[in-house]
C-alpha cells in the first residue's frame, strides 16, 4: 500500500508539472495570436479572451499531457533504478501500474464532472465576445418545451420565428409563425403557415395566413390567406445548426436534458449524443493511454533503444487519439452507432494496452 501511494504521488506530481508547463505555453501562444487577430481591442479585453480560451485549450490536450507525464515518470524511475528494485521484489508491470492507472482515472472523472462545466461556460462566453466584436450573432436559436424559436435579422428589422417541430435536417418547419418587427421594434405583421421550407434566399411558406399589425382596428379584417409565399431570409441550414452551439459549449450535466429537448422538437441530437458518450468514456481512454505509454517507458535506462521505445509509445498514443476523433466524426455523421463510435476506441485502447503489457513484461 505504501508503494502504491508512492507511485500515485509521483505520477500526480509529474502530471501537474507537465500540465502547468502546457498551460503557460498555450497561454503565451494564444496571447500573441489574440493580439494579432484583434489589434483594435484593449490589452485588458485581449487578456479576458485569453483567460476564457485557456480552459478549453488545455482540456483538449489532456490526453497529450497524460502521455507525456507517464513517459516522464517511468523514464525517471528507470534512471533511478527504482523499477529494477520493484521488479526484483516480485511486482509485475500491471501491479506497478495500478496506482498511476487509478490516478489517471480519477483525473478523467474530475475533468468530466468539474472541469467540463467550467470549459463549457468559458468557451461559450469566449464565442459570444468574439461574435459581438465581429458584429455577428444576430441570428439566435433556442429550443424549449413549446418548440423551436429562431430570430433572424436584416436591414429592415428583426423576424421572430416559432415552430412546433422541424425536420431532422432543419430544412422544414411545421406549424410555423413569423412575426416581423421594424428596426425601431414595432410589430409589422404576423404570418402563420402549415410549413416553411428553407431555400436559397428565404423561407417558402405553404397555406399561409397574414395579419398586418400596423393597421388600425381589428387586424383580422385585413388578414389574407395565400397558398404559397416567400419570406426573405439570409439564413442557411449550416447557420441554423451553428446557432445550436457546439456540444463543447454545453455542460456535461445539462447535455442529457438538451438532447431530450432536441429530440422532442424533431431535431437530430446525434452530434450531442456522441459528444456526451465520448466525454463519459474519457477516463477509460486516459487510463488506456497511461498503460500504453508505460508499457514502452518501463525499460531499463541503460538499454540502447529506450529513446526509440519512448517515441514509439508517443506516436502510438497519438494514432489512437486520432482514431478516437475519427470514430467520433463517423458517429456524428451517422455512419456508425453512437455507442460504438464513443466507446469502441477507448475499449480498444485499454485492451491493446493490456496485451502490450502482458507481451512485453510477462512474455
């Protein structure tokens, strides 16, 4: 037990040391980039952007930090001959790795439950500040229990759109209501339609009824019905999808409820479901990376191919990391099931690590 606590403490110190180094490096690089990208901002505003972006940037490179901290730990233990003593005492590689694996899993759990909500909040705020500075963000979409709410802007004012549901590809709204406002905020007209299809340059409405809201008296008297009409719009399907916000902008705790709302409104929540499952599987993936990196780094320091082994470990972990990202993209596109896309790479990484350890250490 004492030896396990010793290895756990050494691994945690190694992880924190590498993590702090990357925080400093990424912060300085991002500071230079933000100053170049936004020369019209004050230095205080640039610093705010840098600090808001830092959590997301460091959260994304967590696997790399885990790999390098594992390699640094076991190379250092090999040079001090501590691994030789441990093996001479009869401890196997898997038994020696138990403490670092537990620490890696705990780091993944803490990152998922505590750091993820912080990353979501700061990344969303960063995106809002950037859009506000660039004059973007005029089209806002929200999902509620009553359906879909969308706002589109233009030179002639704003239009608020409500729909009870929509097609999975966001190209058609059903039971849609359009309320147009002038630039000074005065209501101009209200339109209700059975369906509204998004096309180039506008919405094509079917079975629509228009109420002019600027007329005096009862607007119902001046209302008229049309079989088909077009409402101009600069929106595109991609812009509507972007209005949902990236999955990274939503806390892991709020993501299940958000997915339920999307599905109730008729939207495809596959992108968010894949992200949710990928985040839940992150601790297992980090543990697998630690095992693979350790399998190649737990070698005697005097062996001539130690550097090659370390490089092989890092490259193999990078390959597994990109395979995980590729599987996630395939899951978002619907080419593979959600659970398979999210859990297959971490499970494969873990099983591959166990196989490598048994082969290299126990013959």
